[in-house]
């Protein structure tokens, strides 16, 4: 897995083997948080280490990564120096069906939740877009490839999942966009995220 570490306090961005242009500041973005109020991402990240992860319910690698995202959130949720948010390319209705234990177990959204192997779903989720999916015969089909275009331009990503960490000045110092799904690689991913945040907290 491609992993980035903060090496110098004034490094802006180091991405090994990656030459595309990446948003190097926390984007100016406001969205409703799932089951909560609207969040101003840039304001929430001000003077903090900011963790941002972008995912979607029907993205297999995203689902595999969610338990690690939850574990990192649990590690820092009481730390006032860390701002933690994820951005889901889904609607609030979809997230409700995904996360509700009371929903029909045959529902494709609930099946996706079970597939993720999440045992807790408490990390903050911003609602990023109208749904690009259509449910047909109990399965999801991508029907609107333009649904997330605005977010793709704002956050400058081509694929998900993508995880980014910004320093207290809002500068991007870490990006991981590899779609790893093996248990070993995912645990390494979690360890690397925690090490990176810890290293920034000491600066």
C-alpha cells in the first residue's frame, strides 16, 4: 500500500509515484452531517489535524476499509486537536437504510452494512451528493456517473476510497487512495494513519 509520512514540518505534499494535481488545502465545503446539523469542513478543521475520508456504500474497497476508519475515529474522538470527518457519496435515506439494525435484512443497503463487518458506526459522516445508484432486483446499479462530479472537482479525486490528513494550517500532508482489501493490509493502513496523526500532533 502506498503510504505517505510527514517528513518535514514545512512539507506541503509528498505523494510517491503520483503526479496528478491534488487539492492541497482543506476544501471550503459545507454539508449536512448524517443525523446531525450542517458542518463547515474548513471551519471544523481550523487549527486542528484534520482527517478526511471519502467513501460510498456500494464501493467494495470502501466497505472493507470502514472498520479501520471507525477504529481510527475511536482512537481520536476525545482528542480536541483532531478533526475527524468522512464524506459519503450517498443520501441520508441511503445511510439510514445502511445503518439501521431495524431495516429489512434482505435490503441491499443493510446487506452492504453486514458486508462491511462494521460493529460500530459512530464516526461523523457528511452527506455528499444525491445518490448515483439505482436499485434493481435487490442489487445496486450505477446509473448517474455525474452525480459526484462537483465533489470530484472540489476534492480532486478520481476514485474512492481516498483518505487525507491535513496539518493545523490546513495543508495536505498525507493521501492514501489505494484500494486494499486484505485484512493484513487494512490493519497496516490503520497503523500508518495513527502514526501519521500522532507525528503531526507532536509538531
